């Protein structure tokens, strides 16, 4: 029968129980970090929803063209198509614009101004969003001309309407 040194056995037992304790602590720490991460990441801003019966599909057709001759203009322009919901709240200061919420936007690839098509070949994009049928929308374009500046072209999309065409004749 082999003789086991009691001191060696006690050391091994101590090491095993220390190892098991470390595994338990690591597992509990990981679980704690996971729970904290889930709880804090799930804290989202809650927005008041309108009744489902007021939600309708509202379609916007964006058209982009020019009737000018920009054949010598190689500046780069970037267009962003946007659909905004206008807040029903009255601003505190009458000089302020009502607040808006972006329902959808999309940036077109940058292009040279000379490449903006004429009316016969205009660029056409359609987007449908689900929105409150009683809300006022603003639809249109933000655009940036490189080394020149920014500008906008917007139309209103009145409450109750479900289709809007916004043609932008770039000048």
C-alpha cells in the first residue's frame, strides 16, 4: 500500500478548494457584470405612441434635377433626403421653429454638380413611412456643396395626406 504524505495531501486539498473558490468567484463576477450590462443597456427613452388606428403609410416621392447648364461646374455636392415629423407642441419663444423628429433620411453618393440630371432624366426615389395620419411632416433635401456651404429645400406634407411629391430643381 502506498504511503501518502499527509502534508502533500493537505496542500493538494487546499489548492483544489482554493481553485474551486476562484472558479465560483469568477463565475459570479461574470454573472454580475452580465446582469449590470443588460440592465443598463435596456434603459431606453420611452416615446408616447399614438393609437394604432392613427398610424398610416405615408409615401413620399423625391425628384432631383436641374434646368440649368452646370457643364463647367466640377464642385462636389452631397444630397440627403429627409422625412421629418413636426412637433405639435408650440415653442416657448415665437421666434423658435417647432421641434422635429427624423422619421427617415438617406444620403446619396456625392456627385459633381455637372452630373445632376435634367428634368427628362431626373433622379426619383420613393420612401414610405408609417406615421400618424394627423401629424404634419416636412419632406425634402439637405445638401452640401464642398467648399461652399449647406442649404435645404423642404415642402410640407399636410396632416391627412398619404402621398407627397417633392421635386427639387437644383439652381
